[in-house]
């Protein structure tokens, strides 16, 4: 179950990190930062839930 949740989300976060290396305007950069921080928070929550279920 954990890989089924984590792997797709990790892919999205990784692609957002790749996008962060490109030239973006200020608004795009702000939106990307929200996307990255939100993705990281969701990954952390998933990891915490999986740790608690052990």
C-alpha cells in the first residue's frame, strides 16, 4: 500500500523540483513553491501514518 501512495506523489514532487530549475516568472515561482511545500507535507503525513500503522 505504501508504494502505491508514495511513488506517484514522489514523482510529482520530483517533477516539480525539475521545473524549479527552469526560468519562471515571480508568480510561477510562488505557485511552484506552494506545490513543492504541499507535496512535501503530504509525503511527511503519509510517512507518519505508515510509521504509526507498524
